C-alpha cells in the first residue's frame, strides 16, 4: 500500500512516504554538493556529478533547483543553520539583552565556534574562494548567505542607537564591519589566530569609538 | 664586441648586455606568471607553462626561483610596488605628519586606488582565492606580501601611542585591522562598494575608539 500511495500521490498532496523520500534525497544532494565542492572545487562541480554521488537522477535536481550555484547555496545555508543551532543562539535572531557589548560578543563567539567547525569551515572556504574570483557567485553568496546576518547586525545597532548606546550619526552598515571584517579576514586569509578573547577585544575597541561620549 | 662580452662575462661580474638580458627575461617571467594565474588559476599554473609563455628555458626559472609559489610571489610583489609607486606614497614608508587620521587616510586612499587598478586587482584576486583554500600558500602570502605593510601600520600606531594620540593599552596589531579588514572584505568578497569616502569614514569611526579621552 505504501508503494502504491507514493507511486500515485494525490496531486499537490504527497503521501508521507513520498515526503520522507524527498527529504532523504534532498539531504543526499546537499551532502554530495558540499563534498564535491571541497574535493574538486567549484568550477568542476556539476549537476551530473552531484546527482551521481547522491544516487538520484539529474531530473530530480533540476525539479528543485535551477543551477549548481542554487544547489550549493541552499546546501550551505542548511549547513550554516545546523551549525549555528548547535553553537548556541538561534539563527536569524540577534540577542538584545540591552547590553550591546555582551550581545555582540555572544554572537561573535558563536561565529568563532562555527568557523572552527571543519564541517562548516571546509565547504565555506571552497565557496568563498570561488566568490573571490567569480564576481557573480560572490554577489550571490553575499545576497543569500551573508545579507540575513548583516541585516540582524544593522537591526541590533539601530536599537542601540535608539537606546543611546551608539552615536546617532554612525552608519550601522559600516559600524558592523568592525565586528565582522577583522574576524573574516583572519579566518579567510590566515592573517592571525581567532578566539573568543580576540573577538571580545574587537568589540571593546570598536565600541569605544561607536558609543556616544 | 657586445656579443663576445655577454658570451664570456667575467665571473661574478656580468657584462651590461647580460644584465639587461636577464632583466628582460625576469620581466617576461613575471608577466607570464601573472597572466597564467589569471587565465588558468593557481593549481594549473606550472613552471613549464611560465617558461613556455615567457620564451625562456625551464632552467632559467629554476636558476632564480625554487617553486612556482616563489615566482608568483615575487611577480606580485614587483607589481604591487609598481602600482603603489604610481598611486602616490613610496612603498614601505608610512607617512608621519603627526596627524594620525590624515596619515592613515592617505595610505588607505592609495590602497583603494590600487584595488581599483585591474593590473593589480585580477592577479591578486587569483592568488588570494587560492590562499583561502591552500593554507600553506595563504600563510606565505601573508608573510611575504602583507607582513611588510602590517609592520608599517604597527610602527605608525606605536608612534601615535607615544605621541598620546592612541590609548596606551591598545594592541596596534589588532587596531590596524579596523583600517584594513573592512576594506579587504568589501574588495575580496564583494560585500560593498569601496571609495575614498568609505575609507575616510572607517578611519573616523575607528579613531574615536582608539583615541584617548
């Protein structure tokens, strides 16, 4: 009966077995895409290669995504969410305890933990490296993977401005770069070690400039 | 006579023609190395490929450099020096007029101009992208290409501390990241536009945190 159901699902209403099978395929595709981009690099990763490694037909992938960039972006987003969830704070929520320094430090500590997790580190380096030389992909990575986090920083910094904890003339979109860019450069370009102590220091140095006097 | 001279130079004292020829080969090798890393990427750039494109023998390259990373690093260093010289300030000299904000702004404006020069931008992206995923190369890029600039920033910031323009408890090696990392991230990861106005803003925001109160 289960076989019959999933072979002929009601239109627009897949049977539970079909949903489960789809979810399994989706996860196999994500895993295959991330593994391939690490092993052979972005330019040589193909939809065919992902399909073969995931054990699904090419058409299954094209049904859900329009390009390899799309598959990878979603695979990566899913991974980042998993890794963020494990590291602590909920993704897409920026803590607001009223103490700006403490809140930004907590978020940056979770980011450091994520960067030190090889499951996140290795595929995100492969994607970031391609984004450096492939401007279109780079801009998609920013829009789809980074922008949601940047928006959260902007929101938290605006709240800090309203609470009188940050100078009103500061542009939050630029201010947030004092928190994320030094860490990103150390991580991506190997310019220095990263640790909770380091990001705490960034916050303290930056806030002395950002807080009103 | 010129031919005879360069065919049998005095030991350890090459004739002028030989020196000129060496200089010409060296430049052809630099150009070939930079062009190849842009066209085929770092992994596929080989000493053989560089030699063929430069019109020299493989042994000529091995006489001067021990690896393709060495050739590329020197080619890039030479390019960065040329580009810096054209942009204004002498490379390896950080201005010290006594006005920290003005000095850092001048250096960053020259860096922006360099980043906007395609001769510098394209090969340095190719090298930086490889440094992201190839930790050994990444660390060499930092040690050979970035460290001299970082040392100049540290020196200028120490002078500012001695002049009472920066809080004494600040670590200059971390402080300099407020100047260079946001710009580096916008440039490498396409996270935002870069301009003189932007880097001036970074300096103003950062110094309000770094200056003593």
